[in-house]
C-alpha cells in the first residue's frame, strides 16, 4: 500500500508553529554576552526539527532557509561566534519569515521568497565574516565564491523499506544540490526479478560527488533522518581548491573504486532522474518518479480554520470514569424498566434518574474542560510585541504576566487575541511616557505593563494595566466636542468621559503612525468583546496609570440565559446583558421622536422595544401596565425589552442558526429546551439594529433620549 505523506502535514505544521513560538520566547530571553548554553540549544533544536521535517515533506523553501539559520546557531552554540544584539534581531525576523512561509504552505499557496532570500543572504554574509550590521547592506551575489571547496564522495545505500518510512531520496538530492556542484550515479543492480519485485520497496543505491564549501556536517545533516534506514558513507576526496563557478575537478566515475558493472549504472541529475539502462531499471525509476509526483499532487494541507488541541491524560481519565458511571446508571435503569412497576420500583427509578442527572452534569463539565486551555497561549505573543513596539517608540518597558495558567475556552481565546493586541499597543503608545518624561515626573525610567487573568464567578477577568500617565480627561472631552460626539453643555462624570474612547472614530493621537492615531481600534475592541458576550471598561488616574478590564464567559458553547415568554413563544436573553427586570410605572412612560416609548428610570430614559411587534407575533399582551420590562445593556446603551412573563433561568447549549439554517437578524442562535421545543437566543445589538433604533454603521441612537420633548403616553 502507498503512503500518503499529506496525512502527516497537520502534525508537522502544528509542531513547527509550536517550535517557532519556543524559538521566539527563548530569543526574547537572550541577553548578548550572558546567554546560557541551554537556551541556545533549545533554539537550535527547534530550528533543526523544522528544517528536518520540512526537508522530509519536500518544503524546500523552508528547509533551505532554516539550514543557514541553523548554521549560525550552531557556531554560536559551539563558541565559534559571539552572540550580538544584531544577531537576536535577525533571528527574530527569521522566525517571522519562517512562520510566513509555513502559513503559505499550510494554505496551499506559493510562498513569497523575497524576504527569505534577503535574510538568507544576510546570514551567509555573516557566516562569511561580515558583522550583522554590515550584512544589513546590499546582499552579496555569491558569498561562498571566495571560500575553499572540497569534493566529497557520498555512498548512500538505503534499506528496501525506505519509502515506507515516509522518506524520499529525491528530496535529499535537491538539498545536496543546494550545497554545491553535484554529480549523481544510480546503481540498479539490486532490482530483483519481476515476480519478486515490490514497487513499494527501494532497490536503488547511489554515489554522489559533491563539490562544496560547506562543512561535512552540513552533508551529514541531510541524511540524519534516514541514518537508521540506510548505509551512508561520506569521505573527502581530492584536494582543496579555490571554488569558481566554472571550475570543478574532473572526476572519472567509471574508474571509481567499488563500482558495480557499468551496465548497472545510471546517471542521475537531481531533481530529475534520467536513466539509460535496462527496461527493468527504467520501470523502477519511473515508479519512483510517479510516487514523488503522487505525493506532491495529493498534498492537502490543513484548512486554515481547522485546529486541534492537546488534552492532558488526567482529563481523558476523568472522561472515561464519567462514561463508566453513565454505563452503570443506564444498566440500573434498564433493569428497572424490565421489572413490573411497583411503588418500590418507582422510587428506584427516581433515584436512578437523579443519578443520571448528576452523571450528565459531571460529564458536561468534564467535556467542557477539554476545550479549556491556559491563557498563556494568548499571553505568550506579547513579550515580542512589547519588545518591538517599545523599540519603535524609544521607550523602556517591562512586561509582567500574572495568572498565565488561568483557563478559558479555546474558541474564546482565539477571538480574544486581537482585542488584547489593541489594548496593549494602546498602553505602550498612549499610556507609558518616554524615559525622560518618567524621570522628570519622579518615576522609574522603565515603565510597566501588566497582564493579569483570574476567574470570577462564571467568568474570566483579564486586566491590562500600565503605570503611565493615565487618561487625560480634559483632552478626551475636548476631542469629543470637536468631533461632535458630545456638546459643551453635556455634564459628564470622569468615568463617562473615559468611556468616550470607545466611540467610533475617536482618537487623541496628535499624529498618525503605524501604531495608532487613525481613529480605529478601541471601538473595535469593545465590539469584538461584546460579540463574545463580554464587556470591557476602563479606570484611570492621571499621572498614575490606567487599567482596562475585560470580562468574558468561560465558554461560548454554553450560555446562562433568562427564559422569557412573548405571546406563545419562548425566547432566551443572555443573563450577562440583563441589568434588571421590573414592572412598568405607566406614569413614567413618555413618547419621543418617531413615536418611540421611553421609560424614565432613575434620571435615565430607557427606550422600550416591544418584542411581539419586532418579531410579528400575535396574541401578546400590549398594555404596558400588564407586562414586564427587561432592561438590557449593549454598546453602553440601555434598552427595555417588553415581554409577557419571566420564566426560568438556566444554562443552555448554543446551536448556530447560521450554520444550520441561515443568519437571522436579532437572533444569535438557538437551543433545545427540556420539553424538546426550540427557543431562539436574542442578540441585543442586532435587535436594536433590527428595530431601526440605531443609526446604520454606528452605535449612536437615532432619537434623543433626554426627554425634553417627551409626550405622556
């Protein structure tokens, strides 16, 4: 049977990205002149694994680039070269470059080699004797021309099972050809008779003559993945001479020692295989080529949305125990069902159902734990971000990470990353002062940004704190008036002024840069977090610092909801959105523009949305004094939803309408209740848009809620 190498691509890409994350983390911990050997070894091993894996799968663009990167690391590891800050910067750029190459390959796209070629030339220039700063200049056309070259004879005789281990000699030929000038001879004297021939076995062996300036170790590394599956012999032959693009020693392969009969020799030119030997050899070599092409053509990399998680064995064991308990309970209930119904059997049945409910709840909690990952997966990207951004801003910053092992749902984590990037960059750019400003204000020249995560109730709380200058409320208020977001007569508290930074288009930056100042970011942060059924708020003290607090549910798969009745229909309102529920005092209800009803509640005007009207239901209660109002909050606005009655509160499992039916405005999903009926989950933000209350493309409401022109109902 043939082996489809593409089945291993998912694992390769996942492990390679993990290796790059490890490289980046260790590089950020390196201090030139104080580096320890274990850190360098960790970085080297990660690069080495990526190079070996990419070479095995034929991803030559990655293996070629990581090879020269690995050579520099090897010299630093062996003490042949001193690590400098410029080396660290170059290696970090290389991590980004490899991540981009792998991302393109994973998406089955042709990778852009412009950056990798430039970085490769700079690495080769450093290896050729230039400093990292000198290598920043024009890349040399051929950094190996002036180096001494050696001709090596390489004998490679693989075991017959080589192909079955997922290895392909043709890829090794290509890597050897990258090292210098290569001549290849294939021997087919080991091919058996037709009846004994297995097309999945390898019967060829090869001899190479490689003229290269690279060390012998570079040759050995190409074969290290197959050293247990082949006989490999590498010997230097011929003297050293100055390498020239057209100067190579003549090697008479027909007179080489230990060659089989000339009739069993075929000249091979990598990466294409050509032979003028017996038909049997032609067929076998053609079979090898067909196998290679098949592997290339059937390559299917992982879908960009496909992800996987690693689950601890303790979680798996717990699941197995829970399933065992369920099996026991099921057996008990089955036994009761086979018996005659008596008073005692009814009591046993009730006990069994109670046990089943308990087991089901435990199983649900354990299954949800499988999706829970430590937030360190998000936090790990910020040391690099802080380092690069602080260098651009000429600021000194220390990043502190607290609560890295706090767990949350993988889906929430993936969607949380971008909002947190906005907030951290905002703290670096707007919050922290320059070292000179901090010294002048009596502060440590090194500013601090702290990321803290912890559980609070059924939510996870994430804090982004800085000890910078804090929010300038006067500047925020002035900008808001200039942009028409508020008027000069508006009397806002400090907290309300600070909340203005989340308005669309708001920015206090004096100039536009690639870090901030375009008026996008903070409103996107709030919108993205609200899409996760979460909230974000800011507290700040001028001259002391700011804290942005994000509150999110632990999972998006299960929702704490309030069931409400509208006519004959049952809807679910997310508990996290509900401010309060109340009976309406009709004397405090007025009408404003376009006939909108508003309730005056503690000096606030709450718009009233009649759910039966929005969803076109018949038979609902229409009299305000006979209904209930559920006050909810979205985009910093409070809205009242008119319902007939409040039912139970319960956890519900969210089912996507968009995936199973189609997108429905005002509805975020659906769930199945205990009686088997389907209940729709209300999307507060979408409901406001559906009602026509919100201005299109904005969070601003269309009507004035101040009530100056309100009319009694």
